[in-house]
């Protein structure tokens, strides 16, 4: 054993490192995220704002101050895009993560405990899967949060719209991961090391946590990544329909809504946010595909 | 006389849903004193591994059990699941046939051993890690400190089995069940593992249930031998007596199939036929269909295990009971 100990994770990293579309996808995402984070500094530096309206400088063309021009309320388009991106990307990340957590718990319980637990959980999964997505999203988005016991202040703040979308997408989006994890758990539970772990007196909880889930995590990571792209699109759709992020907060989806009426006069206002959604989703999918092949034990070991 | 560590009385195991179950163990009696080794021998499908899983409380669900199986005086068949779990790993441990698949591929072997101590002894993690390295040394792994950080796929089959053994003995169990522990290993490694098991048993005073289809291996390990056929014991007695003077035709057949290095044989003897399907077990002796000495009377009733000498019993109508 002359070579240093190489874990499966190191092998996966070696495979991923040679997959240039995946790396490019990851690079684009990181760059986009950092640019979005930098929005306040950019505003200070250029002396513009993506939030404050300025009715004297509506529909400015692109120039040295407004790099991408200004929108119908005189806000700087570039800074507004970046601020919208903060919201869109973080919703995508949070909701994909939330879906995966819920799906993992449900799938692992169904796959490990089997029998009635499995039946109940999987029929519930089928039920959620059978719900028509968009109409349910719209209905859920119309729920009056104050009736659920949230304070007026919270409901009026921009946070409410953000967390509402995260929660809604999580509630409807966990089914894929639940099925993936259930299938992986069923297969792993038959493996001898799980029997061996039980023979060593490990509790059901420990068997699941230490022995089953770490071995089932690869498809979950891939599904989470790919799901992020889907969430970005859902968020755009919801905001476009006016039930997502509410002004003055913004996201790429809600910028598209605003641009809708102006498509004839200022088409660029629709093209910019649309293009950013497109680029992010493509980048996410490239990265997800790269992860998938890096995690596949059949692909060439580094 | 002290009570044996492990005692089975008319142990029965039926796998499958009620009404449609298969009796994989159809009444089994044996006992094992602390510090001794019981060898369980038989062909595939005779119920050896199910006996082990019944002791460990890991029978596949759904199942039904009957009779009694006492470990340290407690009937483990009626023990609640949580109580049985506490025994596993701490009081009774098991090593498996396939060291390739019996270790978690994504956890380092040192962690897997340390986990045993953390679960059963509540040992703090840093101390458990040190003890894991000591255990790896104990089972004869050189450079244990570095090997503890290795993942299972980086170790050879023999080393992996040593790791399994280290995990099994981590909490100094009173009983070690070894289910075909050397079958998947090559012959020279086999001998090393058997020596290691004997040495550990001598030092720790563990009792051992040693399961194998290989009588040659069992003869080196066991004090007593239990020969199983189709879910029942067909012969049970001290290892020397069973090997030198087998009474049951099945045992005699198994011994005859062992290759003899002193004789050149063109064709090794075999026992014709296969083990009967437990779903279609005949009313009489299950071995009758393959037995050269079988007669019409063999199909009438299941022969009882009858004493043939001191501590030695066989279940065959053709053996003369001891006077």
C-alpha cells in the first residue's frame, strides 16, 4: 500500500476535476453568486440604485453610469438584476436543500422500516406527485399567512414572500428525492454490512444514519443540484404570475412580470432577467450532470 | 454443574408470513459451555446460518420462532428487540463470510471499530480511536495506526476479515458466532484466520459457534460438532467421536467426501442428490432419499436423536442405541 489512502470522495473529485462542462457550470454559478453579493458595493461605486425609484431617469439607455440602462421606474437595471439574483439563487438553493432533506427523511424511513410505514409514506408520495403543480402552487401562495399565526410585521416584510416560496416548493418538491432514497435504502438494507452493523448492536437510527445514508447520498446530491434549476424556473413562474416575490423586493421572475407590459417598448428589460435564468439553469444542469458521472462508480477511476 | 452459556431446546424457526411459512429449523437441541467451540456443519440450505441469526435475533421478517434458546439463562427468543440489541456486539458478536461486503465502504476501518466501543461502552471518541488501533494490532495487522485510516476497499480480503474480527471482539463478548469466516479467503489466509480465532478464544475465554460446510476446517476448531440436515440435527457429539466414528450415514458421507492427501483419487466421492426443499420435507427422515441404507421404515417417522455413546447422539434408525 504505497499510495496514500484515497477515499471515494477523493476519487470523485479527481473525476469531476477533468469534466470541463461541469467545472464551467460551477464557475459560472460561483461568479453569478459573487456578482449578486457585490450589488451594494457596485451601487455605491456607480452612484446608482437598484431599489430606489428615480422618475427623472426612466428608460435610460446603457451608458457609463447605468451599464445596462434603467428600468420603467428609473432603477439601475444591472443592480436590480444582481439584487434579484440574490433572491432567485438563494431561493433555488434553500428550496432544493429543503426538498432533499424532507425527501431523504421520508425515503429513508420508508425504505428501512418497510411494511406499513413504507406503504403509507409511498402512497402519500404518490398523492403529492399527482397534484397538479402550478395550480396548487398558486393556491398555496394565496394563503393568508396571518391566519396561520404569523405576525403582521413578518407578513408585510419581504422575508415572508421569500420563505413562502421556499416552503411551497419544498412541500411539493421532495418526492423525487424520497423515491431515490427509498430505492437506495431498500438495496442497501440487503447488504451484508448493514446486517453486520445490526449484529454489532447498532440501533435502527444509527444503522440508518451511519451505514445507510452515507452510502445513499450520491444520487441525493445529484438530484439536489438538478432540482435547483427546477426551483429557479418555478420561482420565475410564480413571481411572473404575481404570487411570488412582491415589490419592492425583487427576483428574476418578478422582473420578468414587470417587463411584460413593456415588451414592445423596452424588450431588453425582459431579455436580461430571462437570459440570467437561462444561463443559471444551464450552468446548474451542467454541474449536476458532471456530479452524476463523477459519482458513478462505473466511470473511469481517476 | 453450571448452566451452559447457550442452550437450545426444540428450537424452531419458520420464515414467511403465518400460514405460508417455511420451517427452516424444525426442532434443534444443543448446548455450548463458556469458552468452548461448537462446530455446526451441513450443506447449504440446511439451516446453519438461520441458527446463527436466531441466536443474534436478526432473522429476516416475517418469521415465527418456537422452543427455547437460552443465552446466559435468558430466553432470547422472547427478549424484546431493544434488549436483544444491547446483547449484540456486547455479549454476543458475529463475523460473516464475506469480509468484502460486511464492512461499510464509506467509513474508515478504524472508525468502524471505534463505533463499537462508542455504542456499547460509551467510550469517548478519541479514546475509542486509540483502542481501535490497539485492537487492529491485536488481530495481527501490521502498521495498525496507518491502516486504521484506510477504507475497506484498500485492504486485502484477509485483512478485512481481521478487521471484522477486531470489531467482533472489541467489547469482549462471551459468545462469538463465526458464519463461514474463511470460505471467501484463499487457503493460506484461511489458516492464519483460524489460528487467530483459536488464539483469541484461548486468551479471552470466548465461547464460539463455528459454522462451516467444511468438515476439515471444523475439525480443527470445534470441541463438539453438530451436524445439521434440513433444519434438524442428525448427529451431535464430541468432535473426535463424530469424526472418527460417524454414526449417521450423512456424516459418514460428508467425511468420505473430504479429499485425502495421502491417496490419489481420480474422482472424489460425492453424496448424490441435493438437500430437500424445506417446503417439501418428507414425513420421515429427510435424508432417506439420498441414503444408501434407507428402507421403507425410514419414510414412516422422523428419527429421534438417540444416544449412541457418551455425549454422542445420532438420528438414524440404522444406528444401534447405546446400551
